[in-house]
């Protein structure tokens, strides 16, 4: 018997989920207070993008994935204490991204 109603994720969806899990894993290596802050910021940012970014805007999603992977790489650095913010500001014609990492 096959499970025909099992949800299969696209490659890009798998990348997004992997990035999210990566942030949560990296947060575990920080202090309890910073871990909670990181989890909150990451959760808010992923939810905001899930609601506001068009799922068919692959170029922008790929940009967000690259940006997120760079931030994750920095967060994994033991000298970095946590994320101060992951603020994303964009319009339909302009994609300006701003982030800050505390060190």
C-alpha cells in the first residue's frame, strides 16, 4: 500500500527548511538568552517572508537563501554571540536587505 497523500517538498522548499533548521541548531550553541532571541528573530523572519514573498519569485527566494546561508555561516562562528536583527525591506521593484550580526 502506497501513501499517496504524503506531501512532497520541492528542492527549494527543502533548502528553506534546511536553512531554518540550521539556524535553530546554531542557536543551541549560544547562551540561553541569545538562543531565545535568535529563535524568535528567525521564526519571525521566515513567517514574514512566507506570507509576503511570491512563491513563484524564484530569483528572490534564491537571493534570500544565499543571504540566509551567509548569515548562518556567520552565526556558527564561536565569536558571534547572536543576531541583533534580520530586517528585510523590499518593494516590488527594489529588494534592499539589511541585517546586523552582533560580535
